[in-house]
C-alpha cells in the first residue's frame, strides 16, 4: 500500500505537465482517466482521492461529492467553472481552482486571425473554392491597417489583443465597465453604444453574468456600424444568435466569427446546430479559443500548482468559491491547522482555546471570510496530542479540519 499522503484523479486528458506541478510541494499518487467518465465510473474512481482534476465535460454536484468523502479540492483545468456546483463544494470545505489566464495568448491570436480572415472575405472564398468556384476578386477585401477595432471588455485577453492589433496598425478602442489603463494607443470609449457606432470590427471579451447575458441583443447589433463585423470568442450567452442571424441576412453585419454558443454538444459525436450555419460570411469554430498545446500546458501547470499548494500549505489563493488565504511556507517544527468553518462569531476564539488547552503556542494565524464560509489557519508550536484533530473537528462551526506538518527542524 502506498504511503503517499495525497492522491489525485485527473480525467479528460489533463495535460501531462500537470503531473510535475502536482508533486512540486510533495509526493502524490496520480491516476488518470482518458475521457469524461460516466457517473458510476467517476464515483468509483474517486474513492480515496484527495483532489480531482477535470476539464469542461465532467460535472460535479452534490451526488458526486457524496461519493467522495476524502476529496479535499477540485481543479478545473480550463477557464470556466460552471460544471461544478461551487456553493455545494464550499459548504463541504472543498475549494475549487481554475486557470483563468493561461489561455490568454491563444484566444487573442484566434481573434486576431478571425479579424484578418473576415476583413479579407476569406470565408466566402473558401466555401466557393471547395465547391469548384474561383472568387479571385479584391471587392470587399481590406487590409486591417487603419481599421477601427472595438474591444468590449479590456481584461487580460482584451489588453493583449489590443497590443497585437496595434502592432498591425489598427486603431483600437475599448469599453469596460471599470476604468482600465490603456495599452499603447488604445482609446477608451464612454459607452458601449459609442464603440459600436465607431468601429469596423467589434469583439467581445467579457465573462458571462446576469449583466452580460444577451449583451449583444437586436438593438445593440442594429447600433453597430453598417458593414462591420462581430466576433464572439468569450461566452456563448453574450450574443442573441437569432438577432445576429437577422442582421447577417439583412446585410447590416458584413460577417461574424463565433467560437462559443448558447447550446453546445455535450459529448463527442453529438450534432451541432445553429442558425448561423447557413451563412458563408461567418467563421464558426467549436469552442477552440484556448485549444492550443501551449495553452493546455499552461493550464495544466497553473491549476495543478494551486492544488499542490492547497494540499501541502493550505493556500486558497485564486480559489473561485472560497475565502482566499496565502499563508506561505510552514516553518520547521511547526504544524499548521487549516479549518474551513461556518462564518459566525466566535470561531477563532474557540480555535485558539483548543490550541491553548492542547498546550500549543499559536505562532502565526490567518483568517478570511465570505458571507457563508470562513477559513482559518494557525501555525502551532509544540507537541500536539493524538486527538487534537478530533478536537478541532468537534468545535462548533468546523466544516472539516486538516493538520499540515512543517519540515523537520535542523
């Protein structure tokens, strides 16, 4: 039997670079499953697993978590976390991590490529030549230089796209709900409507939320500059697809590039259907914005290192459903107790009282809370009684507690 303190289950072909990152803070047994397992297979494989690494097709809900009592953390080796019941995981003291910035360059490059292809009218010419046609004409084809690019959402992807597009001589405008520092010669716009009316190409780079759902509805699509192009490679619910199809049909929009959709096939082999499929001036891609070898390697490293730091240090930095604490390394001779708990008055006092009664000295302490969950860590000096962890788990409000030993002294 293995003496390794932690074990990881990785499904959906998580990049191999995750393995070295998972073991960067200490040993770990790693088991891999090639695809997205069905529910019964996943439940069986999760027995004894400390962490689970998934991508976008494996869904984690209360039923799955019930079958994984030893599970301590979940890593989404992707950008989104919609496939995990985040609130339920938090209630069980299970932080969830992702890699929100690892595919930034890949998405920016796909967007830039789409801009060039649309401005050169490549989609129509490609469809024609596959059917034996030969549309060798400059009509409607333009260089991107001196054209106006409107970026909606000036975050990590938007800013990197801004720099790339500026390098090609585009005039870059952006709109964001928060003040952002402009990169290069990019110019902020006071409103989304002003950006839509000004720009030859509009590209979306905002998260999915109640405020952004159907951001590009029929009214805003009509507000776009006639003959302009729309690109959505962010989230599938940002654009009213029927309204976009109507604008393409009328010729108000000259073309579009779409990589994400309101409804996408849930399994390989499922048929994809969209009203955009009938248009020859539209680039459709199957949610591949971050699907490059470089992005997958970066995602593997990013998510895995967060899991390893949580297991060995108790760090929850960048967790999406948990109070974030970065306690740093454990000093030699100390033991760190990590305690997710219900956020209610008095818990830290009870934790300190338990440490005092055990004869331990609290050498360092960390605490963060959100509306429902608190996360407390205490670095203790002194020999702890054998039942110390049981005492902490018995405290009023404790969800689950862990003891993390520091390196040996000397």
